[in-house]
């Protein structure tokens, strides 16, 4: 049986058997509980293994350890060069391929563990394209916090660049990482990395505060109307409650706090207000109207927060399939 026919766990089990109980116990101390359980089961299920297979697995392990050491010392190219000299070109690529498949580190890993406020200080003066590249690798929540805090004159530009980003060369990513941290998380996948795009900016805009979202979309509608339309088709803003049918609106209202609703409607247009009131009982609609009247002037920030809460409820209900948001083309429901 060739070593290729064994899974990674089976090879690890055979390696531990070959190393003996003392060395295996020392290795177990470095592993997670679930990894220990998985390996223990694999060891228990391992029957007779030929000396040739055992030797091949030990050699493979040694080559991967060697490759790791070379990568740590001088990077992928350095490792490839040394391994080629030791084992030949084909074997060198095979070893590096196995290593990078299991140990690949996503670019900007070190940044994703950084607090958003610290990261903002780190990147706010960078070029919008650089900021867009970095944000594309972050979680939507982390990216949203940064988009909200960067200067308003940069927000729409960065959002546009994320939306228009498609594939970025590893060399470019590597250069940006070097500039930001002087040392980079290993970029070992030489295929072009798919990042950014409309879906990425939609996720970010769906997470930022309403004021930032509105500002970005207004500027983008002027600068890039077609792109803005594409983004808007994929996201939902408070005014878009008009596209919901009556049943969906009634379902949404069941989960909305009446105080939040009154504040949200305080800053909305008459058309939105009428749609909401028409989907409530006359008594409740009257009560909300009275609340709006008696609360007096309301800060725009409070209005935007209340609207965002309702939008979040709508998005949650859509995700669970309880309501359908028509975004044009293919969303129609037929009986």
C-alpha cells in the first residue's frame, strides 16, 4: 500500500507508532483534546504496516519539517531552492504543496486579531486602494467599524474600490503586508486570491451605522451610478420597507419595539409612515402617531439607530426565510 493511500490522520498515527510511546506522549501534550481523540482512534485501528510504508512516512515527515524550517528562515522561494537541491524539483514542489495546503495562513491574519480602533490608527492614512485591500480580508463587523471611522471624504472611495476589487496578485498582498507589519503572514498560495467585490461591500454596508451607509451610497450614486444600483439591489435600507408586501411588514412589526418604531418613523418620509400605519390596527397607529408628536425633536443619530434596528430585524427574518425581500428578477413568488 503506497503512502498516498493513507489519510493525513492515518499517516500521523503511523508516525507516532514509529516514534514510540515516550516521544508520542510528548507530542500528545502539544495537541488539542479532539486531535488526541482522533489520533488515539486512528492508532487503535492501525493494523500491520510494512517497514517500507513506515520508512516512507518518516521520510515525508522529515521533508515537511525541513521545508518548514527553510520557510521560517527565508520564505517559500528559499525553501523551494534548498529542497530542489536535496530532493529534486518534483519532490520539492510536492513537499511544499503538502505543507502549504495544511499550514496556509490567510493574509493579514495578524491584523484580524487587532482591535478596530488600533487598526484604524494603523491604516487611516494609507491610500484608499490599500485600505480597501486590507478591509476585504477582515470580517464584515471589523471592516464596518473601520469604514465608519475613516474620514468621510475617503469612505465612498474605499467602498467603491472594495466593490470593484476582484483578484489581487499575491505579490501585491505580500508587499502591503510588509509595509504594514514588516513581516508577513506566510503567503504560500500562488494562485490569485479572490477578494472584495460587490458582496463584500454589501456585507460591510449592512453592518455600518445608517449615517455612514447613507453617506457612502449618496456619493457612489453620483460617482458610480451603475455600481451603486448593483450594490443597492443586494442590500436593504430602511426606506426599502416599501418593497415588502403587507404580510411581510406585519410580520416585521411583531418584532419591532414600538418606541424604536416611533423614533424611526420620526425621520422617515410620509410614504413610509403611511405604509407602516396601514399595516397596524387603528388603535396602535394612533398611539404611535401620538408618541411621535409628544416626543418632540429627536437627534438624527437616534433616528438612524432605531431605523438600523428595524433593518436588522428585516434582514434576520429574510435570512430565516420568514419574509421575502423582492430585489427584482427572480424573487417573485408564484403559487
